[in-house]
C-alpha cells in the first residue's frame, strides 16, 4: 500500500509453505482479510517470499498467469521479494543453513535470476522492484585468510545478476534491483563492511565486467551498478550491531549508494546488571527465547565500549557471567508493537528513529515489515497470525502518520 513514506507491505516469509501450492494457499487464506483491515479502498502491496522449490513452479506461464489473476481480483500487487532463504524456512532446523547455497554457488545465482524473471512480470509498470538477498555468505564458513577470494567469487556472480537486470531494463523499461541484506555473522554484517565491499570489490570489478560483457562505457557501467545493486536496510540487524542509523544513512547518501528497502524489524535487548541475582533474572528471560530453528546471534557491549559477538544464543548464555559485559542485543525478530518484555525490551526505538529519518530525508521507496519468528515465539506472546500481522502494520502506519 502507498503511504507518505513509501510502499508498505509485510514479508510473506511469516507464512509456512515451501511449495508454491502451500504458500499460495497461505496467501489466499490470510491476505484478503489483512487487506480489508489495512487497505480496504486502495491496492495492497505484497512482499513475496518464494523458496527455490516454489520459484520453479511459479515460473511456469500458467502458474504465473493464475497468480496475476488472483492479484487483480484481490486488488494486490507485488513490488518486493525476499530472496534470502533458499530452502526450508519453517518446521525445520534452519540456523546457519539460511545462507545455503551462498553466493559462491551456481545454485544461488540461478535461483536469484529466476526470482527476477518472475518479478519482472509481477511488478506494476512504472514501479521499481527489488529482491533482498544474503550478505554473500556466512562468515564462519570461511577462514579470514580466504575472505578476499570469497569476495571476488561472490561479486563475480552478483555482476551476472546486474547484467541480467540491465538487460531487463533495456527490454521492458522496468528497474529491478538486488538488495544486499547485511546481518549478524554474515560475510557482510555491518554498514562499514557493506561499504568496504561495495567500494573495494563491486564498483571496480563491476565497471570492468560490464564494459567487457555488456558493451557499456565506464560511466554507464557505474550507473548500472548503482541502480541495480542496492542495500536492504534491516533495522533489527543494524540495531543488534549497535549501529548509529543516522550515520549509516548519511554515509549512504555521501557514497551515492541506494537503499532498495527498509525491513522494519525489532530485536531483543537488555542491560546486564552487575548484581549477580539481577543478572541471573535477565539471563533467564533471554533463555525463554532460546529455540532450535533460527540463529539468534548475540552482540554484547563491553565495559570498554567494544563489542563481543556470539554466533547463537546458547554461546552467549554460557558466557552470561562475563563481568565485562554491560548489555546484550539478540537477533530475534519480535513483534513490532510490543516494546517491553518484562526484563527485556525490543529495539522498537530504532525503528522509530529510522522511520523518522525516512520521513525527513527519504532514502528508499519500499518498506517491508519482517517478523518471521511467530511460530517460535514463547506461547505467551502468540496471538492469531493474521491479527499479529494486522497489529504490526497498524503500528507502522500509526507511527508514520503520527511520529
């Protein structure tokens, strides 16, 4: 739906269903009711998540036509997609395999190009389309001594996507962009790491590649890279890393790097008291969120201001008595409309800050609510799924209208 801050949707990765048949059934079951509450009299945007398996089915012309017919019937449109999780994302152990296959593999390249070939059909004429993707790979899969080679290999694959998107634009006039999503323990996990990769690998390699393989001159090649490779600004991920949002957005503007979408998401946080009993209570509160499906990385702020990173919540819990630790933030996408979780809080204030920046100095046209952990939330926090999505959307709309 169109808002004063851009097109707003929610990511359908909250719905289970890895096959297209199952996922489409979930969309038909949930979206009409959500639209009636959120956008009854105006078109409703969808942030579509397709697994590899689902994309193979939907790429067939008859399946795509049937989906387009349903979109028209329901007054909905697709303008952004989530191309990060390739395989199973619900009812299975995901953990670090959310990155698999990574950008070193032909499977990730083929999957992403397939998604864009679907999106170019679905996105309305005159509207940009974007697909978020993994931050190249999972950091712990590669020794630091190999990072340079991994950056070169992954960048080479991404440049093939950029060439494909440039051809789509030439043939259809539609601007589509691949949106890199930094996240904790990704090969690109922060603003500075994303900027370094963009300037040290993507731009120099890309200008050479597009001049050689797409017949562009240096100026056109750089412009194409800047249009077709953008940032997915996941607020939860940047908040977990204690990043200053105003600084990151300012650097994006100064470096002329575009933002494909803001993923509106909240993490968990707490100060870690020095008092032993009070700290134990905080740790126990975090323990309620320890589950086996997704990675819940923890970043701890130390006494000296440095950050200590734990690959998952169990490793942080094992080090909970660390006397140098002053605060924890954990990668657990919790509902946006709840700020207080007893002894824990959400990073809702980070969302408010980013939306305020978007209101005063807009840096993207796409906003996507992403809270995919509903099924693994503690039981006390669960409300009916559609109702939870509606409350999240209403919270965002309310803040946009009355910041």
